[in-house]
C-alpha cells in the first residue's frame, strides 16, 4: 500500500499518543514542544544539556489541566539536535531515536554501554537467535566486555567465523571493544520472566570499600 515505517516514542504519563514522531523524511523524531515540552538533561546533575548532546529525557505537559507533570523523568537515553528538517518543521529532533535506558547503562573503560543498543545490533544480523548475554568482568584494572550470542540452528559451522566477525564489526561501529563468544542455540538459560541479559561481575563495591 506504499506505507512507510517511522519511529515514534514518548511516555504514557504525558499523553495517550506519541508526541515524539518522525516525518516522512525519517531523519529522527520531531519533539512536539507545543504539546509536551521535551528536554535532555545530565544523568547526575539533572541540568538541561545543549543540543548535540546525549542525555536523559524529561517531559513537561503543556496542555493538561489536572495532574500537571513538570520535568517528568522518563529515563530514556537519546541525542538531540535543532538542525532544520527537509519537511520544514522547526521542532528539535532525536536523530538516533531512543536507544537506551539510564537505569540499564554500564560504564566500561570510560564508555557508556547500553544493553538495548547491543541487543538491536544482534537482532539486526541474520543468523543470530533471540538469546544473548552481556558479561562485564575485570582483570586487575582492565574491564572486559563479553557478548555471548546464540546462533540459529540453520547456521553451518563454516559460517560461524564470518558471523562472529560481522557482529564484532557492528559493535565496533558503536564504539565498543568487545569479546564475542558464539553460543549454540539453546545453550543460554531461558526465563519466562523479563530476562536480565547484562551481568556485571566487577567487584566495584568491594574496591570502593578497600580504597575507603
């Protein structure tokens, strides 16, 4: 029917419909600032960040007459710009969409690591299944980021090195240095509940106590 898929997002606390939405040019979600005022703030200081910065989304409702919400902490991670869009709208945009959660983020070797971003990469490569694990370890003072990903039943043994190299390359494009471990289908534990696929094995708390 000639339809296109566009990215949209927001939070139900603000509106029953999405107030961050792409146009037909698909250059990122426009923020409908005259309905719900969106900002990106620093994760620690909660202060507003300038455009071309990454931060956490907060929303303020401008039309609600009851139960107003001011700078509601949505907890999503994004990057925003105020560049012109070919459609003519002047709203700020999230050109990369929403790609992480503040409460899921890990810091590895000084880099912010979002499990959801790694998940999107794995699910975007044909040959990988639904299950994966992200394991963060520490050898002395060096952090290691290990990605364990299951390949599907139809992947031939001869294809595994190529599939592994493709995943490593896509993760490098995210700025991540990882150790990829290829896992047979069904080898990772399943759960009927929401899976926690990121496991931090660093003894950060013990190190802080020792230094204190």
